[in-house]
DNA sequence: TATGACATGTAATCTGTTACATGATTAG
DNA sequence: CTAATCATGTAACAGATTACATGTCATA
C-alpha cells in the first residue's frame, strides 16, 4: 500500500485538516500568520499540493454551497488520509532525521496527540531523546577536531548549532517529564 | 549588476571555495562528513550547481594535470565570486530571514570573518540580535494566544521553537561578547 | 465606484532528488 | 582478480517559487 512519497508540505496539510476541515485559503492563512512560517503560503505550492492529496485519496474536497461568496472548496481528511498521517507520525526516528529534518520531526510531534494518543506522543519523545543523545555527543567530538583550526566566526557558528541541539535535548526531557506527570 | 539569483547551496559552495580551491568531490565530502549536513551531498545537486556558478563567472574550474588519477577539476573563486560572496554576507538581515532562513543566516556568519573581517562579523551579529529580540517577543505573545486551546503536544512543539529561538538569542549575545573581547 | 480582502488557480522556470552510468586506481 | 574508493557526470521527475490571471463581495 501507499508507495506514494508525500513531501513535508503534504503532511503539514494532512495534520492541519485532521482536527478541522478547511479551504486552501484557510490553510494559506495558517502558514502565513502563525509560526508555521517554514512552509510556503504561496498558492502555487498549496493548491497543487491539495490536488495531489485528493488524487491519492487522502483528502476530499467539497464545494461549499449556499453562501453567496465565490465557490470555496472545503477539504477534509479521508480515513485513508488519517491512516497515512498516523503512519508518518509513528515512523521510526532515524539519526538522519535528527541531523537534517528537525522541523519535520517537530511537526510530527505537534500533530501526534490527537492522532495517535498521549502514550504514542510520549514514545515519540523518547525516541527523540534516544536519537539526540548520541548526536549531541558526536557534535561535541566534532567540535574538538575543529578547535583553533577554523576562523572564530566558523567556530562560533558551530557552537550555535551545538547549543541549539543541546537546547532541543533539554526540551525533549522537559516534554517527557510533562507527559509523565499527566498520567 | 548581478541580477542572478543564487540559491543557498550556491553560496555554501562559494564560501567553501573562498579559503581553498577544491573539486566537486572534495565539496561533496565536506557536506557528507561535517555538520553541514543540511546541504545535499548528492552529485546531482553539486555538479550542476558548480557549472551554474562557473557560467555566471563566479568560480573557475581547471582540470588538474600531472597526477595519474582520473581528471579532477579544481574550482577556485573568481574576483567576481568573492564580491558576490561579500554582498551576500553583509546583506541586511530581515525579519523574514530570522523566521524562515536561520540556517542561511548562520552560514553567512560562519563564512564572514575571513571574507569581510571581524568588524563586519560583529556588525552581522548585532543585526541578528536586533532582529531576534522582537521576534522572541512576538513568539511569547503568540504563545499566550495559544494557551490551553491546542493539544498538549502542539503547545509543547511551539515551546520547542520558542526555546530554540531564545537559545539562539543567548548565543548571539555570547558571540558579540566574544568578538568585543577580541578587540 | 474604487479599493481591498476573500478565494482560487495556472504557467514558466529553477532546483533538488533519485537512480543510473562510467572509468581509474588502490588494497586485499 | 575483485572490491572499494576516488571522481565525475546525466536523465527523468517532482516540487517550489514567482508572477500572473480571474472573479466575488463588502465598505468607504
């Protein structure tokens, strides 16, 4: 099943449509106004992405009737789309993801609770921690090798990356503690 | 001049070639092995990008003679390329950049010192601080509006973004202090 | 009646991903 | 002799950006 590759934007759309159906325009406004600014709010990205999701049967659009406004197509998640969203969220967390796709990992977690439940959200956090811990270690070691060779601005930039990752690890532990207190 | 738009990868290549000429393969290894993993090490990205830069006159390739190895093309930055790199580094820091292109900003800073000098590196850090301060403020306000409406995982994910940005601001201040101590 | 917000879309172009292809040299 | 590493590339395809095009409705 589902050999289709869905880009990050596609999952962002599925995740946003899960709690509440919305039109393309609604979704654009979310990307434009909230802090999901990493995604493009351009119509040339969103409308074609919605059409692709519809072709794959993951969402369904219905033209809104009644109101005098211009036709407005409201998209809602299909059962198949919900399944796909679940699979994406609980996908194993690779070391690659932690190094390259932190934003996507965070998006998976953000959507997780209503879709897969609090227990699975906690599991996801624990796999973040498991992947981040050795990664921070590796960055520390890389920093040793870099010492004094590179210009100061280069070393500081590396330090920024390291601090950011350590910060993320701390957040992960905080989030785990928060979820464990809930129970 | 220079109406050409150069993607992030192009600048990464220019920045790496500035201190030391290198072949496409050398550059791929840098992307694959060091923590510049945000960039692709795939030949299908790097070789065409190098060719484009060469067509724009920003780098020049020369086939290595002598050694018995297969031909190896060594690229070096041209004067025009150095100018372009300088312009990119000292470009004004917009609020957009801080929200969307943090990685690119950090790359600009990483390359800055040898290219535009320590004083300009410090200036760049100060414009990071100037842009980040109101952005952190805005995120805090957005967090208020979000409170208790969204699921816990969503709120925690937002918190991760906020913490990350605060962490970056702290680093910026630390880096400014480091540069000011140097003088 | 003119402006701006609502609402949707398309076309050209560029870039990156993936997968494949080639060939030389070195180590076992 | 064979595998691995060095080294460079191409071709098909998918997706994003940019810019443009279109049309409705409310309000000033």
